């Protein structure tokens, strides 16, 4: 599998099955084309994935702590049980992404698109969701304690059994 940037330049080549459980800590994957990639259990701590295309990628149980994911496209991606603590997802597209049971504590989703996202049982404590688009998202049983939801759009979001203590609203 060739890992390319959005301009078509090959960043590196790896066998298609080697990204599962791959050690990509501190990797520079800016503008990478990772559509449909199998990144289950991959270690992407501190990776730079700015502007990366991860549409429909499988990132179940992936470790993305402290990753730079600004402007990345995760539309339709599976991030179930992923660890995104302290990740920077400003202006990322997570429309229709599955983030069920994900650890999103202290993640920065400012300006992110989370329409139709599955955030059931997600831990969003102290997350920055300012100006985020959460329309039609499923936040059942999620923990939003201390999250910043100023100017976020929660129209038709499912907040059943969601922990909403200490929210910052504006």
C-alpha cells in the first residue's frame, strides 16, 4: 500500500496488512491518503495527521493521544474504543464517524463537524466542542462533564442519559 499525500506524492510504501497494530508514533502523515486503511490498534501517539484523508478508515482501539488531527477527514471512520485524549481535532470532519466508547477527554473539537456521529458512551470530559456541529449525533450515555459547548449546534442530538454537569454554554 502506498501512503500518499493529497497531491499524489508517495510518502512511503508498506504492505497493506502492516498498518494494523503499526507503530506510527510521532509520524509525519500530513496530507496522507489513508482512505479505507486498516489502522486497528495502531499507535499514532503524537502523530501529525493534519489534512489527512481517513474516510472510512478503521481505527478501532487506535491510540491517537496528543495527535494533531486538524482539518483531517474522518467521514464514516470507525474510532470505536479509540484513545484520543488531548488530540487536536479542530475543524476536522467526523460526519457519520463511529466514536462509541472512545476516550475523548480534553480533546479539541473546536469547529469540527460531528453530524450524525455515534458518540454513545464516549468520554468527552473537559473536551472543547466550541462551534462544533453535533446535529443528529448520538450522545446517549456520553460523559460531557466540564465540556465547552459554546456555540455548538446540538439540533436533534440524542442526549438521553448523558452526563451534563459543569458544561460551559454560551
